[in-house]
C-alpha cells in the first residue's frame, strides 16, 4: 500500500503513541529508580548517568517519575473518556432519537454545561468533592459529556431519517434495538474521532488542574503535577520542567494526529 | 470549424491509470448545434471539462483541441483564463448550486463583463439588464437585485445562460442544462437556446443523455459509448449503429403500445472493465467474434454520417 | 422573527440553569467564608457574628432567592473577602479579561485563517503535511506551560515585554504591550483550531459548483479564492469563533494566574480558595452568561450574514 | 518617675538584639544615600479590613503597621517604645496605666491628636460602636478610661495582667473620621492613598511624622501578587524592590541580580499530631515519630540549610525568653523510635492521614519528606492535600484530623506564643491537655516581675519539649530579597514590614 502524504498523521502520530505506550508498558515492570525515595544530596542535579533526565527538588529520578506518570496520564485519559463517552453517547442517542421534549431538555442541560469553561467546571467539582485522582477523572469526564452528546445527537438526527431505519421499524424492531443495533454503528466513527480528541483534552485538563493545585495528590507522580511543581526551578533546573512538558505535548500531539487521520479516514 | 478535437484521451490516475475517454475526434462547425449523447459514465461531461481545461488534478489528457487556431491543451493557465467566458462559456446542469449563494444574480452576470470588457459600472448594469431581457426574464430591475435562492430553477438557468452569452463567445458548451428542470421549463429553455443560436452565430455543444431532446434541437448528433464515439448522424431516424438503434427502441412511444419496453442487456462497463475490441460488443445483439478482437474504425458512410461498426 | 424569540427564551432558560448550578455547587463546599476572612486569630464568637451578618446561617433556598432577586436588580451583593460591592470589583477587572480574550481571538483569527488557507492549498503536498503538524503542535502544548516559557524567555532573557500591569486608561500602548504575551499564550492553541476548521471548510467549498462556474467565467484562481471561496468559508468560521469563547475564558483564568494580570480569573481563583461564595458565584454566573450571550449573538449574526436563511 | 525609667531600662536589657545579623551580600560603600524614591513591595495576600480595630489577618497588620500607631509601638528588637504616648507610668498595684500624650503629634489629615481621640479609640475596641463584631482582649480587661488633663489619660484594669502591655499597640484613630474603612487615617510614618483589591495598596510619606529624620522613601506600593513564579520574575526584572519571605530555592537564581538578606524568623514549623486521636494520645508514639523524623534533612532540602531545628514552641529569635536546653532532646534516632513503637504495641508501625495545606508549598513539601522518613520505621503517612479554606474550617477550627504540617507565627509577647497550648485555649487544635502547663502559664499572668516571668516561660517551654504535643521541626530562615540599591532593611520578630527605615542609594 503506498502511504501517501495524507497518511503522515498515521505514521508520525501512531509512531509517537506506540513509543509512549511502550514506556507505559515497561514502567509496570521496571523503573530505573524508586519514584518516592528522597536523597537531598542529589537535589536538582542535571541529567547524568544514573539519572538520565536529572533529579527533581527532592532528589528523585525524573525519568522514573515520568514513566510512572505516564500510567496516571493514560489512566486519567481512559477513564474520563469512558465516563464522558458512555454518558454523552447515551444522552445524545436519546435526545437525537426521541426528539421533542426530551431532546429540548437534554440539549438545554448540555448548553448550560457548555457555558461553563471546562476548567471552571472541574474547579467547582473538585472544590466540592475534594482533590484526588478519582475526582479529577470524574470531573474531566463530566466536562467531556456535552461534546459527546452533541456529536451523537447530530449523528442520530441524520441517520434517523434514512430509509433503513424506517425499514427496521416496519419489521417491528424495538426502539432500543434500532438505536443500539442499527444507528449506533453508523454514528460510531465521529464518536471515535471525538474520543481521541477528548483523550488528549483530558491530559491537558489534568495538567491545568495540577497547576491550580487541584489535580493528582503527592507523592504519586503525574505529568501535570510535575509540570506545575517544576516551573519554580525553571531558571536553575530547566530540564526538570522541560521533561514533563515535552511528554504532555508529545502525547497530545500524537492523539490529535491520530484523530485527524481517523477523521480523514472516516470521510474517505 | 469553430472547434476541432483530435484523438483526445483522458486518463484518471488513482491507484492505477484508467482511461475514461480514448482518442475522441469530432468537430463543431460555426453556428452549428452539435449534440453529444450517451449514458452516464461514457465520458461526455469529461470531454466538455477537458475543452474548458477544468478537469480535476488527478486527471491527465493527450491529443489536440484546436480552437481559434490554438491547441487549448497547451495553453497556460493565464491564456486559458482569458479565453474562458470570452470565447468559450459553459452552462451547467445544477442551476441551484451553479450560482454563488452570497452574491446577487445581477452582479454575477456583471462579473463576466467586468473581467473581459472595459465597460463602466453603469454600462455593465445596462448590458446585464439587456442580457436578462434576451433570456426572457421578467421585471428585470427587481430580479437584478435578488439572490439565487430567491429565484426558481428556470430563472436561475436563464441567469446562467445570460452569463454564458454575455461576451458573445464563439462556442457555448451546455452540459445537460435541463436535466434538473421540470418538463415545461425544459422546453422553454431549449427554445431559448435555439432562438439564441439562430440570432447569434455562436456554435453550441449540447451534452445530454435524452435522445428525444437532442433529436429536435441539434443539427448533428454524436453518440458516445464507453469513451468512444460510435456514430455521428444528422437525423436520428436513419441511425445505423446497433447501440443507437437499441437506445431508440428503449424510448417508450405510443406506437409500441402493449409490447413490453425493450432494455439493453447487461450494464455499462466501468473504466477498469473495458477490454479491447468494440466497446459495445459484450452487449451488442449483432456481436460476432471479430467484434471482440478489433476496435472498428469510425468510417464515413454517407456525407457526414460516421459509424464505428464492422457489420454496418 | 419567531426564531429570534425562541432563541432568546432558550438563552434565558440556560442562564437560569447556569445560576442554579453555580449557586448550588457552592452551598455544599466545605470551608467557612467567615473563618477564611478573619483568619487564624479570630475568636469563635467574632466569626459567628460575621456569619449572621452575611446571612450564611440562613437555609440555602432563602439565600438563593435573595441572591437571584438582587442579580435581577443588578446588585451582585458584597464580596466577603474584600467587603466591597462585587459589581465594583468585577467592573474594575473585567476590562483586563475581556481585552485579553478579544486580543487572543484576534490573534487566533488573524493567524489561523491564513494558516488554514495555506493548509488547504497545499493539502496533499509535503509542505502541507508539515504545516498541518505545525498547527497541530499549537494545540498540544498546555497553555500555562506556554505562558511560563513566554514569561521567562521574553520576560526575563530578552526583556521584550514588561510584566507590570498598566490599565488601558493610563497608557493604551503599554496596556497592549503587556497583554501581548498572555494573549499569545492563550491564542496559540486556538490558532490550530481555527486553522483546522478553515482548512476543512475551504476543501468543502472548493468542490462546490459555483466555483466551477467562476472558473468558466475566466476568473483567476486567486480572485476565485478571495471573492468566492473565502466569503462562503467565513460564515461557518464565525460559529467556530463562537465555540472558542468558552475555551478562551477558561484559558484566561489560567493565563491570568501565570502572568498575574488583575482580571476576573485571578479574582475567581482567589475567591475559591478564600471561600468568598458571593464573589465566586457572581463571577461564574458572569462568565457563563458572557459565553451564552456571545454564542447567541454569533447565531444571530450567522443568520443576518447568510441571505439564504431568513430570520 | 524613677520606677518608670528603671522599668524601661530592664525592658531594653531583656529583649534586646534579635535578628539584626544582616548578611546582605555584595554591599559596597561607594554609593550615597538618595532622598525620596518610590518603593514596590511584593505581598501575597489581600487586606481583610483597613479598619485597624476590625482587621485581624496577619497580612493586613504587616502593611498597615506603617499607617497606624498605638500608644506604644514595637521595635525591631522586640521592645515597646512610646509612640502616640510620650511616656507612661504603672501604679504600684499594677492596675492603673497612665499615659502622657506626645505633644505636637498629628493625624495624617493634619489634625492634632487629642486625649479624646485616645479615649475614643480604646472604647471603640470594646465593640460598642455601630455594627462591629470585634471585641478585643484588651477591652475585656478595661474597667475605666479617665481623662486626667489635656495631656494625660489613665486606664484602670479589672485585674492585674503582666502581659497586657503589648496590647497598647492598638491603633489610635481620630474621633471625627466618618468611615475609617474608606479613609484609614492614622499617625504612622506613611499616609494611605488608595487600595485596589487583588492589585495594590499605595501609601506616601507623611511629612510631619513625629519621629524626625524618618521616613526617607516618598511613595510605597504594596503589589499583591499571589503567584510565586510571576513575582520572582517581576523581581528579576526590577519591577519589585522588596520581596519578604522568599523561598530558599530561589536564592541561587537571584544572587547576582538582587541583595539577599538571611535572618532568623519568629516562626515555628510543627508537625501537629491530634492528641485526642489514637495512637497519638500515647506519648511514646509521639516520641517515636520525633526520633524517626530528621529535621536537618528537611532544612537542607527545603530551606537551603538556613533554617534552625527547634525543640519547643519558641524561636531562638526571642533571645532572652528562649530556653536553649530544649534543643536536641529528640535527635534523629531510628533504633529509639523502633523501641518506643514496640513498647507502645505498634511493632510493625501503623497508618495515618497527613493533611497538607495546598497554598503553602513549603509545608506540603515538608509533608512529603516526613512521609518518606517515617517509612523507615514502618509508619505509613498517607498524604492528602487540603485546600486552605477547608484546612481552616475542618482542621484548625474543627480539629478533625490526624496529622498536619503548619507554621505558627511568633508575637512580641512570649505569652501570646505559648498560650495556644493551654488546655482551654480556643485554638489548641493539638488537643493538648496538661495541668502542670496550665498552672505555670497562670502564674505568668499574676506577676509583672520580669525575672520570675522568664523562669516561668523557660519552665513552660521545657514541659512542651518533654511532652511534645507536636513534633517541632524548625524555625525557618527569614529570607528577604531587595533591589540592589536598597538599604536599611530592619527585620522584625513579628509579621511586619517597617518601610520607614528604608532608603535608596545611587
């Protein structure tokens, strides 16, 4: 198959993602150094042999914290996309398929939720239910519900009018069966594209929340937390802040490129 | 001859190189209405786009299109642009989408004049109103200001025609101009085209899939099948080529009342399925073995009547 | 006209919903505003008297009705932390957030649209591929990190931009100078969004018939782009800009924190940590209503510009 | 009269000299003093109230110290000198304090200060003026305020209180200022100009300030910057001249662009363990934790080795009152810690939640190090970051916590530093109860004889050191960064920035 230029998204995006998944995979079995062990003498040392990416202000190895952090990043991504997509698609399906009052009601709620900038919503949610990785994931998940609902609803509105649905109804298929069996598969591809996008948004949101001090709890490492903690040492230890920053940007870039490829693929 | 096409070939290079039109040759005389007929996918629209050099990026072509002493296929983009609208113009099938939805129709007609003439704004408006009148549009001042979506299909097609004739071009190409219109508007538009052709001496290349329509309107008709011209005749009734005859039989007419309608067996081969030999052979009722091997020449039977068939 | 009225009623209902959400969220937050205000030293009875003064001991419903009535009257109540009318506080600082937001949107549009056009024009070429990677990269970098890097690179190392906030009134040029860096940090990710939408819209428009008609009239490629394709592409772009507002305001909260700009973002974060409930509710409702109103205006603007749709 | 001067001399002797070691780097003497100039000071919090009698937050007093003055005024040596009052006498039975008004002292609006203003101010803190909820401790103990003549006023107390003197620093304001919140007029070296919440508070030099030759700076802007990162950057860009309470991590970055002044702070960082919660009610557990913790490692990691580990709730800054023997009782010793854990029946350790306030990065990081150190003896400390509003309500007021890390700031009066540990004290969030400690603290208030008070203070500190209701970590170093050309910074043992002694050089 001759990979044409349009497929650069797949090659580069996929490549980076595989590299990151590799790191995460390895991190489950082997970490160069303990993630929490403190040794003050090695505080903020530049990248050298035992500590490939240098050490942070507690003398902990940055590379192993990044690898452990990748677990948190993907965990946050997967669970928040999970929550967002399941709830969002469910709401979108109902409002798209049944229309009328339910559609109006659900759409107004999503409007209201969309009115809050994402960060604001998470801020409120976490101030109420307290900080911690679970709440961060749920907050980011809820933040992505409106986008999924919107995409699913427009997909359902489009598919609902088509003949094959009328045919299914004529054959006496129940509403649930029509939604689940007939319409959903056809609406799936824009949802998958949205899923990759909201996965990358989840990682960005976790970083932003950690910057505001609301994200994942010490001492377990998360990229966002490392980024916000390291910014103070930008002048004396630039490698400390560059490492998490680059990891976040690479992951988000890879996911966005895959999203674009899928979007291109979906239209073809 | 206003325009003469010699062995025009058009290829699509997707995964592999496919030939859509193969060495097409025909000419249109000055003031003549030439019909180009064929089922969809036979390459007739492609030919018109080739003449206007508006083919997609992934299409390539060879051969010659001589028009006003120049081979259009070798012209630079700039030279071609100066010809378009001034010497050759085109009328499209879908009047609904052919006009820019955001500009008023009068202005869109004026735009052609603006490019090719040095008329002042006021003069351009007068000329536009004149053109609109020529194409039988009513309450001109009011329609001038309207947007495309505020006009009916027929009115919109008249606007497109007005645009086409604005600079008195030598050749107008009409690519199925009436297919999207209802029957009554269709006849009005055809009469309009006929009237315009008589009044002015431009030649008209009329592309359609409707044999009846072409029969009344055109002085000469070329029938295309799978990228080749199979027959060129003046009157449909003295058609010789089996494919033309089959097409004529397929037209429902009161004489054959009670008999079931004839339809040609099989279907039009796609670009990749085309083999050598006569393109119509697989579906031709008179097909012999030789038909499958050699591609017949387009030979002249009687003055101007050309046929591409071994056994006619 | 009926569409107009329907849209307004929807908008009002959404705003009502927004106020309910923002009010109820802060009722169940742990932490006591009076204690946060008076700090460690205050005695219990000093705190209790302040709580009564601020009606904090009333049931939530009475507080909401009291608050909603005031909002309709335009009185946003008094901030606990700063013991000053909230309207005044927001009034002083809203200009910072708004000028930051508008500045960011302008940059995003000014760079996003041409980038989108270039992306569309060189879509299948090597250069096009690099362009699209570049524009995607913008989306990938977290705003606050970008802000910090700008702050340090342009603020400290090159000393281009001063960081001392100067209000528009005192010195407009310096005001714009100061907002450039934060606006850039905020705009970079929006540039990619605008560019991507622009590219897709242009690719769509290129296929349309009226473009072929324009070619057949003898127009040159550039003229066709400017007069025909871009105009038709601009209408959907307005909705894209509308979508940006929520994101921009969210981003502004963070960027203001990084650049220490006295906008309502920093005020909000301050309010949340010191449990200044009336202030936070007012700001959240304010931001949400700005987003809802802007989307409403964009929707109306969309209808006015596009002749095909009658209001 | 003789008694008065004797008392003053003794006071001077006892609380003399603290925090004056100014180790400012690269000081060159070529530069000459410049008159006037505009100073920008970075502070991190907003004012709670501008009205001095309502304001309670430490951050407000730090700034408004330059605007308002009381009858007496604290100095950088922790002494009390007369300000609005020229001198004062205490009656033999220690019940009547007579103050003589300094003649010629003016308010910022140019009006002379009169005895009626003093009476107005001292009655105002009794809480009887309109709608104010704040009743000060001093007011509770005032029986009567009498005007003797146009120059003197006498204040009679209900009962003797050796520690009351420091309360006379309460601000004296003019009786005919309608709204003190809008126009805070006092007698201090600087006059209030404007306050933009979240942005800045501006004040300018008060020309006819009673103390001659002071202040030199013309205009002061307290710039409120919450985010540490951007304030450091503004400092490097020279847009901030004075940056108190700098994090030790930034010393190396700022060394060449600014002067760094390192002093001892009157601040005690503690690991507070809730004495009412199992297993912290058992003293052996608290002792084990004290042995397991290595405060020197925390000081080296987080305070660049400049802080000083302490054994009790008193900073060495309070020279004369500080009990030196309390140092080194619980030095870092893993075996002792394990032995104590075994004795207390927690052979293989236990788990507890260590709540850390999010807005103090210093304490949160300390918590991280402590949890690592405790792992070595099998104690698992689960870190939970708590937002400041919640910390105040749930932990500080509600006492619903197991362990937390916080710092307690010192006061002029040693009694105010140690009274927190009295069983009945409203802010004893450690839930520490010791009859012996309560009686010692009670005796202190009975006497005004300094020698006895010092002995009692030292005894109280020793009880705390032995009982260790909380594990005392360190007295963090006070690090201040200033503009290269700023001189005359005088660190105070209390949470105050005295601008009057500052001047620029060129």
